[in-house]
C-alpha cells in the first residue's frame, strides 16, 4: 500500500470512530504581510476566551514566531517534537493567559510530507486530542500564496481574510482567493470566507473594503464572501506590542479591543456555520498531508 492510500484509510477509520466533539478551526490569513493576522489571532483568541471558549492558537507562520512574541513567552517545543521525539500534543502546548494554549508549528510543518506511517499514525492520534481539548483552533498563517498558506486555508472550513483599505492589500486578498478557487482540492461549497477589514478608519471604511473585494470576487470568480466586521486603526495596538502584551489585555476598553469583542461574539453566535461541514483539526491535518502527497 502506498503512503497516500495508508493515510486515506487512517483518515477514514478515524472518521468512522469519531463521535467526539470537534474544534472549530479558523484560519486567519491574508494576501499581504503586515496587515494584522497575528494581532487578530491573539486578540480574537482572548475575546473568544472571555466568552467562555477554550482556544488554542496554532502558529503556522513558521518563519516568524509572532504569537509567541505577543504573549511574551517562548515555547520549548513544536510540532516536530510530536512527530520525531514522541511528545504528546498536550506536552507541546504552551499555556498563555486566560487559559489560551498555543502550539508552534516550527519546522514540523515543512517536514510533514516526509514522515513515515508510524509517525503519521502517532500525529493523527495526537491531533485527535487537540479537537477534544479546544472549542476553537485558530491557525495564524504567513502571508501570500505560498504552498503552506494555501494548504491551510484550503483545508479550513472557516477562513478569515484580513484585508486593509490599502489598494495592494485588496489586490493581494483577491489573488489569494483566486488561487484558492482555482485549486481542485478547495471545497468552495463548504468553506466560509469572511473578510475582516483591519486598520479601517471608520465603520464605513471597513464596509467599503468588503464591498470592493466581494464585488470583484463575485464578478470574476463567481464567488461569495461574507463580512465579519472591522477593526479600527488604533495606535494602542502598537503600544501594547511594545510591551509584549496583546491589546485586549492591556487596553480592554480601547476601540480595537471593543471591535475584537464584537467580532468574537459574532463568531460564536453567528449562524454562518449552518451549512458548513465541520471538520476537526486532525481531519484538516490529514487532508493537508494527503494533498501534499498527491
Ligand atoms: N488595527 C490596527 N491598528 C493599528 N495597528 C495595527 C492594527 N493591526 C495591526 N497593526 C500593526 O500592524 C503591524 C503588523 O501586524 P501583524 O499582526 O504582525 O501582521 P501580520 O501577522 O499580518 O504580518 C504591527 O506592527 C501591528 O501593531
Ligand atoms: Mg504574523
């Protein structure tokens, strides 16, 4: 049996035995760097945890340890320690504030396509427990149309597309969405792409970002985007970053923090998931590896 068949069988077995809860997996991505993905991941995690949700942030931007820096803590382990050194997923979760955990992908993600059957079985088994440990897994990705970013976004049932009012951010978001739609593995019908307008100066400014992007996606790709909301351009975010604390912790009542809370409540209470097939994190990783092998 080749590796892809083995993996497919393992995923199938898991699905059949899986009556447990699955975490809601949200990939935070963008076409352009520096638009606020890591900020959003961390502050949204805090806002969700205020609403009683157990959140794990998965840092898939392996080049830059953004999330770690923002929490002021460096994780000792990453996904490679699960794959190659027999650690459990629980052991590599670095505890953050408000019961938020974070997992660093490290170089583990890069090596995912080369692991052997036993390592794969062990990883999938471990990722199962991540599903039961968390209500939400937020995946913070790098920017752009790289393999890694696309693979994560492609597998995730929910995508938050961070876009700023800058024209280049809009065109880069469009390119990323186009690349997703063109990929045969992308499940358009079961994926929600929601635009979060970041660094917007007013509510109208945020809505305009959404309208511009969604109208080109509708016109040229016959696709549909939803609007998640806006986070204002707020200088307290930079102040917080300088102190290595998320703005939600340092300035819980500033404009940006209030906006994160609004977005979190919409994510928890929104009805947008009604038609979505819920895929847990272990299923997403399995598909991720399958697609890289095929
Ligand atoms: N709403 C905002 N208002 C002001 N500055 C912001 C906002 N969101 C992000 N930033 C700033 O933009 C920069 C990039 O943010 P970051 O989250 O690291 O982006 P990314 O992860 O997309 O590369 C940081 O310096 C951050 O402080
Ligand atoms: Mg980042």
